[in-house]
């Protein structure tokens, strides 16, 4: 029986570029800090929209009770729900602060007023001001994928 040997040499053009691309993908997968500012801006817009729509995007806000509603109408005529001084809306309009590292981020709003409205008190029902809309959650995953694959954030 004869022995058969086969030698092949394969030259692939562009393999260095492919290896560089994969190395960059690996690096981007380890550090998402570039993505957080764009997501922060997007979340800010959803929070402003929720506020100006009086909570409809987050399920709607409970109406003011009759006694407080009458007092507010007398003292702040024409003011929408959750608005007296404008401080709460101004906190929302500034947007969240981002506490982010390479792999995770927290988007946070300052202010005691927001906390009272968000969670309610013994005298006031909770009215969701801050939430993560499904569309934003999708934007998060899309932005992270764009960053990893393309190296950019829209």
C-alpha cells in the first residue's frame, strides 16, 4: 500500500483585519462606558414625556383627592398634576445622573420631592414618575449591540 501525502498552503487575504476587528469587539464587550451617555439622554426624554403626559406612559397617575384638588386649584390655578413650584419637573428635565462602570450603570434622579411622589406617603398615593419603558429597554440592548459590533452609538 502506498503512502499518500498532501500538503496545502492557504493564503487568506484580510485575516489580519478580521483578527483586529475581533480583538476590538472583545475590548468593546468589556467596556460599555461610551454607551451610557446616549442611553441617559434617551431615558431623560422618556421621563419628560411621562411627566408631561401626567403618567400615561407609566400606567397613569391617580387623580388628586377632592380636598387637595380644590386647594390646589385655588392656590395654583392651571397647574398640572405634580406641579406647584416646578422643582420636580426641573429635576426630571435635568435628566438622570449616571453612575456607570465598564459593565453596568445606574441612572438616578436627585430630589426628595420625586421620591415622595414615586413611592407615595401615608397621605399621598404613589405616582410613577421614573420607570424603564419597554422601548427604552430595547434601546439599551440595541445600543450595547451596536457598540460591540460596530464600535459606535447612535
